[in-house]
């Protein structure tokens, strides 16, 4: 009886799916290189951003700086966790999927850590636009909804339809984020005197963020038109632009225009006055 229980327990502590995923990572250098490059770039970005923000003093600019710095910090942890095998696995795809019945590599940790990195991007953008708390709260909570239901889309294996249902729910959250970015914040940024840089960063963000659901749909977890390594390189390339390049442009502007950031009207007051 006891022996049997011990046997079961050891089966639980050595999940087969995770072992397979680690082997896939070890054997596929193209796949693992897509992760290593981000570990290296995240490390460099952290050092660079600490240096760039060293003289930033005003509270609002400092908050933008810290939230921007958190983007590569979360990224470093995320990619290290993927490489260690902790947040990757293999999933058996349900009937209806192009690879039905096969074990498919799933870097589910990516979707999990987006829950922490993307709100930092939106916090920095919202502060730059001098927005109010309600709009900031809306953008961030909708974004978290998008990431968590995106994780569900990646993990659910009960039915193929359910994967796409979660994809649809996640996309609906994403539409709310896009609405705030494209409709609400540009007006706020104009009032705050940050319209030009906000316009550039908004465009970069909207175009690149749209790439993620497209890649998911084309990738191994969606229609499986492209393989795991190409999908992973796609996400890594998007990450490099949407995180490090984005954050660099934002921080460079904030460090050079601290007065504008500091003197931006308080978002809540500004919108109320504008609405009168
Ligand atoms: C998923 C699939 C489900 C539908 C949608 C998605 C959108 C993901 C996005 C991710 C952005 C990630 C970034 C990470 C930086 O650290 C989850 C792929 C809409 C927009 C910018």
C-alpha cells in the first residue's frame, strides 16, 4: 500500500510533459537561441536604462522610469524561466487542431509573464499622456484580462473550439486596450504637451502588439502554419521592438524633457476641465 503511494508520488514530481519540453529546447538550437538573445538584450537594457535614468528626479518622471525599467527586468526573469524549463511544456492538441493528438511545444510562461510586463508599458504610456486614474485603470485591467485569457487559450486542450473562444475573449480585452490607446490617450497627451512622442510610441505599440495575436493564430498553438522555432523567433523579435526599443525611446525622451513631464496637468483635473 505504502509502496504504491510512493510510486504514484514520484510519478507526480517528474512530469513527463516538462521533461519533453526541456529536451525539445536542448535539441533545437534555433529555438533556444530565440530565448537566449532576449536574456542578453534584457540584461543590456537593464544596465542602459539604469544609466539613462540616473538624473531623473521629479516623481512622475521617476515613476515612468521605474515602470520602464521593470519591462526588461520582467523579461529577464521570463526568458530565464523559459530556458530553465520551468515555464515550458508540451500539450496534446485536441481533435480539429492541425496537429491533433500530437505533443506540441508550449512556452506558456510567455503569456503568464506578459501579465506583468505589459501593464508596465501601459503605465509608462499613460503617465506620459498625463491621463487620469480611471483610464489608466481601464487600460491596465483590460490588458491583464487579455493576457490571462490568452494564457487560457494556449493551455486549454479539452476542445479546439474552446481554444479559439478564449482567443476571442482575449481579443475583446485587447480591443478595449486599443481603444484607450488610440482614442482616449492622444487627447490627454495633447493637453499634457507630450503629443509628439506619445504619437510615435502609440504607433509603435499598436502595430507591434497587433503582431502577437497574428503570430499566435499562425503559430503552432493556433493554425500551426509555422513551426515552434519560427513562432518563438517571431515573439522574440516582437519583444525586442515592443519592449527594449520602445522603452529606450520613451526613456530617452523623458530624461531629456523632464520639465514637460513634471509640469503636465494632473490627468483627472485636466479631463474634467476639458469636458466642461
Ligand atoms: C494573444 C492570444 C490571444 C489573443 C490576443 C493575444 C495578444 C497578445 C498581446 C501581447 C503583447 C505582449 C507584449 C509583451 C511584452 O512584454 C495572447 C497572443 C489578443 C497583444 C507587448
